[in-house]
C-alpha cells in the first residue's frame, strides 16, 4: 500500500531518511497478514541525532510567541480533518481496528488536538511576596526542553498525539518512538501531519526502532528531561528505573485490571451494554477495559444470561467490514497467549460460559466464571476478548474484590442510587471511576492516570502543563539586601 510505503522511513531533523540499522521492522496487517511496509531500524547514533536536532530547534521554538505556536496546532487539526478517511483506513489496516474503533480513535485525536491549541496559551506565572524588604519573587512556567515519547500499539495515533501535541504547544521539542507493531499510525503519520502543518524542522523527530537495536539509548540520553511512556507495567517499571537513575521525570500511563461493579439496584440491561463494550471494545486491547465484571449475587443469574447472550451475538471478522465488532489481535503471539490463558483457566476449574476459539489472529470472545478467589487470572491484565464474571455479597465484598489487584486505573459502578455509587467509587483505589457508565473513557481536560501499578503522574488539561513545563524562580531586589558579612 503506497500510503504505508511512503511513510516507511525515519523522520529526523525535518528529513525523511532510511535507518542505518542492520535489520528491518516489517509492518503487517494483523487480519490478513499483508505486508504493509518494511522499515530499516534506527540506530543509537540516529537516536542521538534526533535528540540533538530537537535540542537545537527547541531554543527558538520555546521563545516563539505562543499564539504563533497555536497556529501550527490549528493547521495540524485541519490536516487530520482533511485526511480523516485515509487515516481511518490506516488504523483498520495496521492495527486491526474495526471501523467503529477507528472512528472513536479519530474523534478523540481531534478533541485532544483542539485542547492542545488552547494549551499553548495556558502557562501562567506568579509574583509572590518575599520576607526580604524591597524584593519580589517571579515564578515563570517554562518548557522542559525536549520530551521523549514512547507510544503503544492499541491506540497509536491518539496516544502519540496525546503527548506530542501538548509538548509542542507548550514550547518543547519531541523525539517519538512508536511501537514496532504500529510504526506508521503511531509514528511517521504523526510526523507527516505536523510536517504538512508547517512545524519547523527538528521539533518533531520519529525514530522507528527497537530495544534490541538501541538498548536504553532513548531513555538514558542526556538531552530529554521528560519521558512520556504508555505501555505495560513491566516495561514501565524499567522506564521509571532508568529515568530515576538519570534524574529525569517519567510520566507513565500503564496497564489496568478494571472492575465494573453491578449492584443489586442496577438497571441490568444498561449495565450489560456498558459491560460488554467496556470489555470487548478493540478486542479487549485497552488498558481501561473491564477485565472483571463483579455482580451482586442477587442479580447474578439474570445479568449473566443477558451478558452471555449479548457477547455471543458480537460479530467477529474483517475489521474493514463496518458490521464487524471484534477484529484481530495485534499479532500471533498475543492471540496464542490469550487462547492459552483461557484454556489454562478452564483446566484450573473455571467454567467457560463462552469458550472463544482462535482463527489466525482472530480470537472470539470468552466469558469465564466460577473462578477460585486466588485464581491468578483475577489479578492480571488481560489484553484480549476475555471477561471474568465474579459474584459478590454486599458492597464491602465488592470493594474488597475490586481492590484485590496490583492495578488501579479505571472502573465503574452501576446502581440506581447515584450517591451510593459515588461512595463506593471513593473506596476503590483507582485513578478514575465512572458511575453508571463504561470503564473506557478519556476526555481532554480531565486528569487521566492510575494508581499502584497503573502508572505515575497524570495527563490531560492542566496536568499537561505540569507534565511538560517546569517552574523557574527569578527574584528581583528593588532595594538593597543586607548581608551578614
């Protein structure tokens, strides 16, 4: 496909170039196995060049009037709007996103670009009093300089833009490394959007590479002051460790094991709709997905029957077909891992109300129940179309089960009493929780992030200013200070 081959390059210092590594990343369509592109990996030397280009370009960009920076973001939004059908097709082809998922991702990408336009004008300073006579304290918000961004495969276009656009709007330069399964949608496509928007050369660099080639060069490099990483908690811990050793700030958006709680007074039909979407959107490859559906025992039978019936009706197949609701997992290893997990859990004593099967990277939905309280599957993130139904007796047990996980990203509570839901939500150790809604939400001005193993820091709205700027104190003595010697 010419769209992919045209973007199958590194993008460094405003130039499209071939990588200098000794091997290629092959970009496949996960549904039909079609080879979309081949990209020679970037080396550690090219990562160094990208960071140095970013540093050189940032000096002038940081001094640029924020109204001028805002114009570039406005043009980037127009580029996305004009090329929306083409970008949607790319999301379907490169990551197996359904048409619904592609539209959802593009809608959010545009919303986050709109917020980034406003962010350019958001930083404000302060003048603070001093106990020293004649002195004033000025506190400035300034760009951190250069930001390293590492994005995942599940929402690559959105989650790259989500850090890249605010960082640029706030006066920084960026080096972006997309996931090797989505090098175009998560990387070079973002570069193309900003190139067409007129972003000066060097401010956004994209390196398509892998840790097998560059090791920790992207993290250890002395130039970036902030690393924004979205991905698994295992890799996130490593990122945090390396950043701490090099005195860098890490913003980490990691995995989840969200619980959707259905109380005894919930609207069951509505709760079923919310739970099915929350678990199976994008084949369950979503950090906020409702891995665990917790149901009050008094309504368990009715809820389960309706839930299983709805899941069984989901259409599995070609993501390019608008009728498809479940497309392929990102690669064969992920498909094999999910199938194996289901088999092992059933062998350990769980009951499969639906037992999904694999056809290539297509994995049909599974619904498991009857899990032992200490079943390891209850405490881990499942990045695939598998729901765990867990009954509970009363609110206290629901809260205990919901909190019995190393993760704390999202969640939901369904109830006929809003304030009851809020009270339970306050007891669950998670960064985000939604009353009478799904678990999968992201809004441009609301702080997004998790607790425990689900990450460090927050993104969105004012949190972007915290993430991608720093404070600088300049004091002014209008009189004369008295010194003791």
